[in-house]
C-alpha cells in the first residue's frame, strides 16, 4: 500500500476533475489517499459548488468527489 497526497491549487474544472479521479482510483486500489486544497483550489470546498460542469472528455467532478467524501478520504483546506 502506498500513500498519496493530491494537491489542488486552482479553481479549474478540468484540473479538479482529474485530481478527484486520480484520488478515487488510488483509493479504490486500497492506497492511503489525502486531498489538500490550496490557493484558489480552496473554492472546491464550497458545498454549494456546481459539480456537474462537464470537461471536454465528458466527465465532471461529481463523478468522483462524492465517492471521496462518502469514503472519508481526508480533505484539508
């Protein structure tokens, strides 16, 4: 088992989607995962944020972030 720290430092839908996707994949493979929001990435901690904005590949933060929250993956701000 490995330890992963994913740092999101931008208010960018595509970057956030990938960050959450990679964190979810690592967690599903039983790795220890932590997320940390810095700089404008802290805006992703807003519970009222629209998570359904699609990326060019058709996925969105809502496809991954709820899994991380439901599985108690630590998220620091």
